[in-house]
C-alpha cells in the first residue's frame, strides 16, 4: 500500500513551501505518495527520495533520485533539509494489516521516529535542518523532551493534534 496524501502530508508540505531550497540538497525519508519530494523539487532542491517500500519509488519523476532504504541504511550523502512523516501508531500484536508499515512506528509507536532523530544529524550539513511530523499520540510519550525539537506548525484534528517539529544543526 502507498500512503495517500493526508492531513499530515499537507501540514508538512506547507513547511516545505516556505523554504528557499534553490540549489540545496534535500532528502525525504518514507516518501510514499511522493508529494513532499515533488514539493522540494518545485522549490529548487536537488532531491533524493527514499522509502522502505520500492513500489513507492517507482512512480516518482526522473528528476528525483530514488533509494530504497530502511531509514538511513542506504543513504550516503549529506543534506540541507531532511523530511520524514513517519508511521507513528503502536503495534497491535493481535492484528496484521496489509500496509501496516505506513502507520506502525514500533511497539510503542515512537521507536522509528526516535531512531530517525538519533541518526539524522549524521546526514545533515552544517546549518541543515530536519522536519518531522509528530502526533500528540507520540508527543504524550515524551518525544519532545528527549530531543531538542522546535514546534514550527500545529494543527488540531478530532482525535489528535499534528505537529511539524524541526531539528536543527549548527
Ligand atoms: C505516514 S507515511 C508518509 C508518506 C508520505 N511521505 C506523506 O507524507 O504522505 C510513512 C512512509 O514511511 C515509509 N516507511 C515505513 N518504515 C520505513 C523505514 N523503516 N524506512 C523508510 N521508510 C519507511 C512507509 O512505507 C510510508 O511510505
């Protein structure tokens, strides 16, 4: 299953649209439908898009470099901007669904996000930044207190509040 464009995608897209990416290098992890990577391209960036799901990569335009990768495992470059709208729901051991990799973020739901935040600084150029989407479901488990994150966008929905958080590198 390829994750469709959703409220979280659009919230992250608004942040990307506000960036001047002319001549910059940008990476989207977990590109899914590809809208964020395509927005980076429209903003002038040289874009790499990755996903654990190869099918998501096959549909992207030729100007976008694609890499099948589990988080940063097959990523070798450094970037000015990295975006990730991660799967963040907790695993349900009783149920298995087709496409669960698009929304299950580990046993607690936050493990994949935490691993991303630990590894992202190694792939950012000096002055670079990473944007991640965080749900109040994950934030309630203390994610923000464990990493130096700045909330740059917030949107309330009926069952959760969505945030875009920024991790910056000096
Ligand atoms: C919530 S969807 C986001 C899709 C799209 N970027 C968007 O904003 O609409 C999460 C994406 O992360 C991918 N994904 C899940 N686990 C991953 C991993 N370990 N490494 C890379 N991508 C992963 C999924 O296949 C899915 O495309």
